[in-house]
C-alpha cells in the first residue's frame, strides 16, 4: 500500500542512523514501489553538504546496508534523486525561518501538498528543542497537509524526565501526531507473537495462570560497549534495554486481546499490562533484581577487556551491563505467574527470545524417567537471529517400556520461500507514512514503564550496599541470577545461535 505524497525531513541526516538504517530502508521501500511518486527526503544537519555530496554519501550507505541484495547502480542513482540537504543550526530558533522557506520551496517543486514527516535522528537533548522551533514557525499545523513527528529512544532518563519530555512534546504537537519509535516492534517475529497467541486455539485457551508456569525473556548481546562507553556509562542495561524493549515484549505476551487490530485498541491493552505490574519497592530490589558487569576474560584465545577498561568508562564504574529480574503481573490472567527477564552485554551469543514454560502435567506417570523428571512443554518464540518458533514436548522412544524423550517441533522464517522479510525501520517508516501508529509507543505507556523501573534505579543510586556482580566476558552473567528461581528443577534456558540447539554443544 502506497502512502500519500509527502516530504520526509531527517534531522541529524549526516549521522550514523540515517546512513545505516533510515535511507537504506527508504531504498528498500522504493524498490518495492511503496513510496509515492510525489515524495522527497530533506536531510537536515550542521555539516555543510551540497545535495550531490549528501546523495553520494547516502548511496554508499544504500549499497552497504539496504536489505535488497540486488542493487543496480542505475536504481540507486534514480533513488538518490529524491534526496536533498539543507544545513543549519537546529539549536538556533532564528534559523528555522530559513528552513521553513527551504521546505516550502521543495514542497512546491515536488507537489507534496504540505504533508511533512519529521524524524528526530538526533541526540535526545534535541527532542524538546526541535519541536518547539517547528511549532514557532507553524510547521506543526495540519490545516494544510499532515504533520507527523518521529522520536527515537531513549524517551527520557527516568520517570521525571520522561514526563517532562512528554509534556514538552505535547505542548507543540498533538499525541496523534507523535510517533515514538522502538525498532523491536518492527520485527516480524514480534508482530507474529500476536498472531500466534490470538489466532490459534491450541495456544489461546492455555495463555493464562492455569496452564503457564512462568515466562522467560532473554535479550543477549555478544559484544561490549565498543565506542559507546561514554554514553553507556550514564545509561546502563536497565535504561538501555529493560525499560523499553523487554517490557514491551512483556506487554505483548501479557496483553488481553484487543477489540480490533487498531492503534488505539492494541496500545490500550499494552498500557493495562504495564499498569498491572506489581511494584518492586526499593527495599525489595536486591531480592528481585540482579545487576552485573562484565570483567576481563579470554574468549577463543583472545583477551577481552572488562567493562571498566572500555574507552569512556569510569575506572570505578558501577553501571550495570547485565540485568536479570523477577516480577509479577497482578491481574486476573497472570496472578501468581512469575516473569523472568534478562539482558546483558558480552554474553556467549546474540539472541532475543521469549520462552513460555507450561506447567508440568499434574500426574507424573513417567516420573521415574530421568530424562523427563522436571521437564515441561516450552514454546520458544525467537526474535533474532534464526527467527522462528520452537515447541518442545515429550515423545516415547522406540522400543520396550515408556522411556520419554524431549523433542522439537520448529518453524523457521527462512523456510518461507519467495517471502521478503522487511527490516524493522522499513516497516515502521511505512506505517508512519500511512498514518498507522499501532507499532509505536504512546506517551502513557512510556511513563508507565518508567514508573516500574524508577524504584530500582533509585535503590541502586541510594544504597551502595546493593552489589554489582562481576561476570567474566563470554559467560551467561552472574551465577547468582539463578537464585531468582526459587523452585527446584527450573532455571534459565541457555539458547544458541541456532533456534533448535540448547543444552548441548552448539554454535555460539
């Protein structure tokens, strides 16, 4: 489906996000003929670039990062003609009058009818500044054409700053104009979670406290902070991953079926889940939340630095690179069901997955079988890599007796022939062009997520006695994270790069 004619303005267009993600995603939409004929990109930045220089730079990004492997030079050359550039100081309100003239002129040339999308690919400090100056120039007004604002994460640093940012944005644009982007929601497997839940009668009746023992969500990275040490040391894993990505996945797992598959209904249900989180009081943080930090080690014969040796990181930093947490959703569906989430850097492999652990059968007919004792059905929803679904259940081994073996039933997205999986930014950009905010965050959801993690952040800040556990780089984090499971026979699943491998030797 093609969107209406419009201009996409990218603030911070000379930066890495535009080069690696946004413009390559636009090229993929162009190849699929999903961009309108009357369309233009206006890149904005402080760097003094001509249109040709900007196009040449973006062409290199398209060739390196666009999803479509076949990129004829003539197709790239045709696409970059849509790209334009305007340099000015976005912190100086007086210069926005010149920007308004530039976009008005481009609008007249292309015939986009005053339809503008503003993408803030800038540092978070600009999130409240740019909308304010756009408003002052009347560039938020939808009297003639739509005006939409895409804001990248992080949406605040804590609850107070998130509320302040939301208030600043809502002072310049309406909530319906604001699109808070989280690329996790653009992933095909994340969206498929809703289909798996609500379109299959083998799962939908079981998706509650009566049949599910616990839910486990892992998002691991096998790299360190790299050149982001200065930024990361002021952020940490709880802010960087838990508050947004992981809690969003919890919301999708835990939500009630929406009345319709529309933006308002779906996002209402996610907010209800966030509002049902049982608060973790500051004095309980050490019991329910484990934080860790990777230390030096040798991985595959190569010395790996610890977090405190990374560039830009304080030598005595207590910033967490690993978080594991246990919590509950206090509503009718999930009462008493623990949710376990963990994320970390410098873990053995890069994996994001959701594991639904079903309750063991009530009568253990085969309890004497060592391979079955403590086992239970599991549904693994793999977000990345090797995207797909894995279902684990017991089957009888051939031969005498009733020896039971755990077996796998799996589906991989790569098995779908002639099917193109769009990148997350490709899907989300197109949705915004279509005016569909279903896969974007709403302000109240952002604040509800911050309200849940805020006591944890305050406890870490105010109580230096809460430990930061070291874990050697390349391992699965602090071993004390296993203590979050207070029932014998249950622990974390240790996944591999390949979906169907776990618990054995596998490719990491």
